[in-house]
């Protein structure tokens, strides 16, 4: 959460991240475990499943194609 909030241009809050993580869990893309915390209640930790890692690879490839297309339209890239 902290790392995402430090990225320039990304507006992230717990109200946007946790519903997304819940949806990913329902879809079997992440799994969760509970761990005790030294500074409060137990915390839920998320980890990508094999299906989640595959979905991430597919999304990354789609995103790179999309980004290249936008860069080309904006005159910042070359079309292959």
C-alpha cells in the first residue's frame, strides 16, 4: 500500500485496493494467509496463485502493446 501511494500519478486508498484484492481472491488469482502482528490485530497477507501469475503475464504483454500503440500515436515511438 505504501509503495503504491508513493508512485506519482497514482491515487490509491484502502477503499480502492482492498475491494480489488477481494475480487482477485474470489477469482482465485491471489490467496491469503493471516499472520499475527506485533503492533495490533492479525494481518492478512496476499500472494499470487499460479493462475494469478499467468494472468499478470498476459496483462503485462497486453499493457506493453497498448503503451507502444499510444506512444506511436503520440509520436513518441516507432511502429514495428
